[in-house]
């Protein structure tokens, strides 16, 4: 490596360390929402693309009408990400937040009963 590159990297490292030292201790890290898989709940999960209406009804706040709407939606538009469930009528961001720990797109449905929240 040329001396110029070494000097540039050393300068950059010095600036980064100086900035890190000045950072306020009260600063909180930024959390970015992701559609990456979440660890399955101890109670189990429901596979959105394979679950029957009975299995979907085990989700908190999902009754027969919403379960039927989910099945009808996925027939036309199979889920690629779990947050796409918000495209189903009656399921908004707030409901999705409650359902998220129990939703998956991979593996079998393992949720046996409606979780107690």
C-alpha cells in the first residue's frame, strides 16, 4: 500500500475515534424496522402462506372474518413478507404489531392456542 493510502486511513481512523469519544452517553442507538425474520415466539408461529382459517384464528384478534380475508388475499397475492398482511382489510399497523411475533413465512404452523396477552 502506498504511503498516501496509509496516511489517509490513519487520518480517517483518528477522526472516527475522536467523534466516538465526543458522542453523548445519553445517545440511543437507532433501531431500523426490518422485515427480517423474528425469532419464533415460545407459544408458536403461524405460517401465513400455509395456515388454514382455523390456524389463523389462533392469532390474537383474528376471528373467522379476518381469517377468511387473509386466505382470500393470499390466493391472489401470496405473502412475500409478513408485513404484507397489512394489505388485508381490517389489519392495520397496530394489529400487525400485535401479530408480528406469531407470523412466519417458513416452516410449519406451531401455534396451538391463542396466546394470552
